[in-house]
C-alpha cells in the first residue's frame, strides 16, 4: 500500500507544482476533500463543467427520462427510518427528474427540486406540485431557515466542489426534527484529473471520515448509517434479472458484503484487493 501511494504521489508531483502535488496527495489519502476549499473562479469552472454533464451521461432517445434503479436501496437504508405521516414540504437537491420520491409521493404535500439541468423540469412529480430552482455556485440555497421536513441528496454532493458549504445550507433549511437522506461514494472513483468512462468530468468521492466530520460540524446527528454498493453487487443482475438495487434481496446481500469487507475500506484504491470494499455510505441525518 505504501509503495502504491508513493507512486501516486510521484505522478502527481510530475504534473503539478509542489504545493498542489502535496495537496493532491493528501486528498488521495482521504485526509481532505478535493475542491472543498476552491475559490470563486475555480468553483464557477467546476459548475460549468457539471451543469449538464449528468443529463448528457444518462440521456435517452427522444428525451425520455431513464429508469430509476435505487428504490430498494432507498427503502432499505433510508425510507424505512422516516417517521410516519405527511411531509408538508420536501426538497430534493440534485434530484434530476425526481423519481426517487415515487415510493413516498403520496405523503408529500409540496416538493422543491434544486438541479442545474433544464432537461427534467415539469409542473408535478408523481402528482406532487413541484417548484424548480437552479443551484447557486456559492452553495447557498434560496430558502428560509427551517423550510423543509424532508430533504434528499442522493449521489449529488460528490459532483459539487464546496461540499461542506452545501451541507451547512442543507442543515440550515431543514426543520428541527426533520430528516436528511444522504448517499455518496466514499472512494476516489479513480483519478479525477483524467477522463473516466461512465463518469462526469469533475465527480469524486468524499472520504468517509471527512464526510462524517462535515455533517457533525453542520449540526446534524446521524440516526442511521450503512455502508453499501459493494463492487461485486452489479453481477447479481444475472440472477435477479433487474438492476440489483431494485431487488430487496440483492440490497440485503450488498449490505452484508459491505459490512463484511468494511475493514478493507480506503479512499484511493490502486490494487484489485483494495477494490474489494464498500464504495458508498447511506446516512439518515436529523437536525436536533
């Protein structure tokens, strides 16, 4: 492991100035988050690259929305921990076409979605009146304090540079006693300085220790945390006949494998053995 990280650091030093190389190496070790301390110009460039990147990545002929494939995963690690009753107002940060809300849409009175793409906009999501906003590059959310009973942010923050700022805003607009569902990759997703098949230009995972520290500093408490997205889980599609995260059985097996191999978790994985670890965390947070 030490030799592999030395090779990574040497490659970094060959490409960027010494100060930047040291910063990059620290990020690859999972000690800090790349992009979280960028200045305004760097943040603007990042948002320009990511604005339509996801929509283009999952685009379908005729402008059809792609199938949402995480319903069983959301139920196992998120929705079953929510209180019963209605959510008067819910927010989806980066929720694209909003399909993640389908299983609980009947319990939501109003929905807001903040998303950079224009590809998904509509007047209602699964019958719920929906207002759309574009995100601000600063990370500020255009809502009053304590506006929402429920917020989802599923696989979104790793596309954003200033994660700690956005987490602080999510905590600010969440009502006391409200719930925030987070799911994010906690591995580097490869070298984000180079093109990676199937990924947008800027996305990178969030080191788990850094992520936990950030939500604690934002004033959020974790009601539930689970590691998930074990790298062998996609192969279960041959058995289930559908995306594994649509199958409750496959999701439970994925959770078991993720717990079993949690000891092997590291941020930047450079060998096949290191890649046998869970790649995401799912957290249910609340504001006291």
